[in-house]
């Protein structure tokens, strides 16, 4: 099972400096949670480019601002297109069992769930049980979501298909995962309580919802029933 962390937030007009501060905050928070978050490399088209350090650690937002500015979105004529924000990515250059990468679209000024963050966490295996477990991942999800002030986020299997769809065949947003993060605004809009799930209030007023503290099993009927209960609770937010 290949786990991913996904997060979304609405239109936000942010400068490269603001995005760099958020990126720096995220990297600093994550570095406290597990050694695999201690170093990052830029992603590039060649092996040489992919060995370029992303930044010093602990991170400095002024150093990261140059990186963000260099990754502004561009039009077909290769001219900067500020309304589309910035697109940044990195990987941690660690062995297969603990290899991580992320991609962030931030500063996008138009569109529902226009800004997003994707973390490739890897395949669950005994060799990475120190990382891909409830206790670590709930803090990872919280750190990422608070750093970027997201609306909602999940940790779930990459090819998870149990999400609800609307009449047009699109996934209803927000959806839940093994772990689900809701911002303070989104937390206030859902049906509570959710007795089947584990809910935890967060320091920023948001909420973490978990199907189980054990390893997620996408074929476990009890966990699937809990997932359906979480989806039902989220329906008031899905429009």
C-alpha cells in the first residue's frame, strides 16, 4: 500500500517571500519529527540537478525565497504568470524504504482547492514502520497543514477509490482518509460527534480524524465502516 499525504486550500494571493516562509516553517516542523526529514534535494531533469541541496538545515526562508521565485509558473511564451503561483518540489535522497518527495502549488489566485500539496510517503513495509505509523504520521499531517494554513488534508492510499463522487463523476470535496485534517473553519461545518472515529482537537482550533491507531487496512470491514461514517460527517462541507 502506497501512502500519500494530500492537502488543499482555496485561492490565496501570496508572494514568493510568504510561500518561502511557509515552506521554511514546514521543513523546520518536520525535521523535529523524524530523521528522514533532516535533508532535502531539489528535483531536476538530470541526476546532477537532483543532487542540488534545497536549502541549509535548519531552513532559512531568505534562502528558500530564491528557490520559490525561480519556480514561478510560466505561460507558453515562458513569461512569468503570477496568477498561477509557484510550483516547487524536493526529495530527501534516502533509501527506498524511507524515500520521500513533495510537490507544492502555492500562491494560486483563482479556483476551488487551487493550492495543493502532495507528499509521496512510500509503500508500507516492516522496514519503514518507524515512519509510516499513526503516531508519527498524525504529527506529520498536522505540521504540514498548519505550516501552509490549509483547509483540509488526508493521509490515504495513492489509489484510494472509496471517495464519494457527485453526479458528474467528480470526487466530493473534502473527502476523508486514514487520517484527515480539518482547519478550524472546516471543523465547525461538519456533523459531530463521529463515535466510530478517533477525533483529536488541535492547537490551532482544527481537528484530526483517524479511522484507527493501528496500521490502515483498506480491506478491514470495521475500518471501512468508520470511513463511511467520516464521509457522512463531511457531507455538509461537500456542497
